[in-house]
C-alpha cells in the first residue's frame, strides 16, 4: 500500500478557509469598526501631537497619565489605527465577493418557483409563444428589464426593476475605501502642530518649510452680563503674519478666528488662541537689569527674583482695555491698562492686597530696586495642519452617503416567470425577490400578478383602454 501524503497546498486550505470565514463574518467588521470609531473619537477629543507637558497642563493628572502612558497623543498616525483601517478594508473586500455579490446579484437560472416567498400561478389560454409575448409586453410596461431563455422545454422570463439600487452596498463599500485611502494619505504625508508667537518673534514650522513672524495682533471684546457681574469675551481677534518659504520669498497674511489662512502648499493656519503678557522692567539705581521674567512674557503667578535680596515680584494679571477678558467678574474695568502684582519680602507679602501698577508708572520695591510697568506684549497661538487626503475623505463621504441612499430608500426587484405548455394552454408561474424581504413588496406583487392575469386573459390583444380598466 502506498502511504498518503497531504500536500502543503491542501494543508493550508482549511486555515485559509477559516481566515476567510472570519473576515466575512458580519460581526468581525462590526467589532473592528466600533474600535476604530472609539479611537477616532478619542483622537478628536484629545489634542494630538503635543508635547508631553501640554497634557499635564491641560488635563487632570490621572487623565494626563492615561493619555501619555497609553500613547493617545498621536492616534491618527499610529500603527494600530492604520491597521484597523486595513483590516476593515480587507474584511469588506472579502464580504463583498463572498456574500454581497452572490446575494444581491443572483444569476438567471431555473429554480423551483414554489421556493420563493412571493409566488403565484396565472392561467393563460394561448400557446407558449403568444403567452410569452403578452407577458413580456406587460412586464415591460411595469418597468422591468427582461431577458428570456428556454430551459428544459419551458420558457423562462427573468426581469429586474431598479437593479441599480442593488449596487448601493457596493457603492457604500467603495466610499469607505476612498475614505480609508484619504486617511492613509494623510497619515503618510500629513502633519499638524501648534506654534505660539509673541509680537516681533519668528518661529520655524519645519514640516511646512516656513518661517512665521508675528507683525501685529489685535482683538475686540464685548461685555457679557453674568450673575457674578460683567465679563468680557473676545469677539474678534486676528494675527498679521509674515510667511517666508524655503526660497526666502515672503508674503503677508491676516489670520482671523474662524477664517483660516491656506498657503500655496495647502497648509492651513488657524487662529486658535491669544494672550497679552505682562511686561515689567526692573532697574537698580537707574540701571536696567536683564533679569529672567523681564522679557515681556509674564503670565499669572510668574515671578521675578531680585538678585542679592530675598525680594520677589509676582505677576498677577492685566487689568484694562487692552485685554478686558483678564478682569475678574464684578471688578470695574480700569480706563487704562494696569498690572496687579504682589511684592514679597522673605516670602511674606508687603501688602494685604495686590499692588495696582498702571502702565508707564514705577514703584520702589526696596534695596534700591524699582519696577516699571511697560506695555503688555500680545501673543498669538496658531495651529497648523496639512492633510493631502482631506479631499479624498470628503469624496468618500459623498460616495458612502450615496450608497446608503441607494440601498435604504429604493427597492430592487428580481422577477422570475416560468411559462410551460399544457396542451393548447399554458401555465404561468411568477415569483419575485427583493433585497429587503417579502413584506415590503407583497402589495405590489399582488397587483402585478393581477395585472398579468388580465393581460394574459386578453391574449395580448386588448386595447390600452381596456387594459387600464382591467388593471384598475
């Protein structure tokens, strides 16, 4: 006896079949899609591609730890996120060829009419040729496109109505494929980030090969009445920026809130935030000192330490018309800008309330030091984004919605009609199927078979007027 050996090809077939069955299982893409949707939601809510310290400054400590340790800072460019998209595409492709196409596009073939949920029998007094002609004429008048065949001595008529709606699921799959392509293109070549510029400062956006310089910044505010008093909200703020590309070519741009600026390379710049930083000058016996904190970028609770002493100047806030949003609710807005500062000596405040120092004024703080309030320094926060796949994602969404509309709001019908000669007469059996079950087409099918019976009874020779009356 010869021993039987299984070839590697036959050994791999069961495993391949199991993989294909898994990919074509309806629950598999559903679970993958839910995970992908959850990751997309997290990536939308959580700021992406920011320094680690940004998350600790923005979120509570437990949430910041979770974001950093779970690597949720760059979801859209992560390998797991792209892998989910690839799995979805692979699963959809397998489902399309193994389930969708065979189910939605059944072949024209002779099948037992009684096996269909919607079926009926109609008597005809003419021979098969006349009956077939009358049946085809009537069915075409009802909007069916027909094909006829002779199978095993019987005449078969196969018809479709709104067949194009059967492509709805395929169109939706195509739409998701286009979206996935756009996501992948954005992951491959896209970038995003944020830059903070103070007036007159220049920063480099390396991915875009651009140098940005903030020329001026302006803001407009409106008072809002609240239970705690009047507060001021920014109504309009804009940055006047100079862009310089790698070749040194410069261009000016005005970036308004809710009105992004788009460079020639397709990089979007958004006006995201702003601030007016405090600016204090420190002198000792008339000499200006370049101390840390005197650069004009003071934020609340920033401090200036005076050398050789235990004295500290802590910046509080700006009060005044330049940025009234910093004025606490219920506090009267000063007519001119002034800083609220604290002066500490040996870690003890020298006053029981903040010192209000108008811009342009000076105050002695002891040990020969004098502090002068200078004009606040405006700064702007610009976010930038480049996504070459954005247009593809938009196109994919349109295709996806079109596919859903085709699949959900239209009913494609496939018709089977079998005409079999029985002596001098014929027996006609009719059946119909839809992609949405039998209940949705029951009434129309009953009307169709009733009209077909009248058309066959007339032998195909009835006038249109008589046919309409009979059908009604």
